[in-house]
C-alpha cells in the first residue's frame, strides 16, 4: 500500500493515480518519487490497462519538489545531485513513454516538476483557476529535467518566456500554448470531459493506440525523408497483420462492435 498515492484499477482497465500529500501541496519527496516510479513501471507492464488518469488530492495538483529534497540538493556535490536528478528524469520518462493513454486532471497550482508531470500526459484538462509555474530560475537553477517535455508542449517561444521569467501561466494561456487541451469551470465538467475521453479511448484498439503513441514520438520534428517514409510503411504493414486489424475489419464488415470495445460505465 502506497503512503503518498492512491491507486485503483477498475474492471475496464482504467487506472487512477492520485497524488496524496495534500498537506504538503503534493510536493514530491523521496517516498512519492519511489512510489510513483514503481507504480508507473508496474502499470506499464499491465497488458489489460486501457487508460491512466492522474489526479491530486487537496487544493494543489503538485507544488514541485519537496523542501527536504531542495535542502539536500543544496549541500550535495555534483555526483550526488546527478544521481538525484536521474531518479526524477527516469520517473518522467516512464510517464511519457507508458504505452497506455494518460490523462491529467489539474487544479490549483502546478509548479516545477508538477508542470513536468502534466507535460508528460497525453491529454490534459484543467480547472480555469489553475496556474502553472516554472520557478526554477528564481531559485538559481534551471528546469533542466522537465525541459524536454515542457518545451515540446509549450513550444520554444513560450518556453523562452516562462522558463526564463518564472511567471505564472493561467489555464487559458496554457491551453492556447498546447500544454492543456480543455479548460473547465467545475469539477462536474472536469469529470464529464474525462469520461468523454475515456469513452473514446475504449473504442480504440489497444495495440493500435500504443503504436500510434510511439509513432507520434518517433516522427515528431523529423524530416520527411526516405528513412521516415520507410519507417511509416513498415509500421502500417505490421499493423495490418496484427489480430486487432483483422478483428477491426471483421467488426466493420459484420456491423458489430470489436471485442476491445468497452464502456466506462460497464
């Protein structure tokens, strides 16, 4: 049983992880880092998993790294700080690369690594009052560990402004930049948004979804050259011989739902 997380998986393969340190603004400490890393590693091996939803208890989504972590980093030498940073980098990599579609439900504040968690998720819904902040430069450092994911979502221009200044990004501005997909006004609207996304994902073939997710990462920012064209052709050739493709075609011809179809209410 986790001390800093609440984890559940239902019969449809919908997993929920809630950050559960509300008294500390869900700041990530050593225990949460270890538990979240272990949870993501385990879920990533679960072939029955269809969707992962990341939420948080309390008034804040995640206020960054815990003060104990920051104080320890202040007295460590470079090798010690490297090891600590690598643990955090591996956590973000796990979340970014997990084959299952991920949804972040964000409210309150997301700061530092909290923004990194959001940027690693495939779909993001945020309360309109949410603010995002990258305060590292105001603390004398830079957001190096989260930068690959945040720059990818914000774009270089927006990243230059908000990473350099440490200004807060309001939810609507974050949506304009691409960090957030939907902005809502109430918890009910957030639940409805998540339900709609989950319903759509449960209609899609799991292997095809995982392949599409890997493909997006592989083709992003690559030139459309012979290597990319060949890679794309190999991917679709493989998919056409997969049992899911045959089932999808049979279901279409027979006018029935494919076997992977689920309802979030069932």
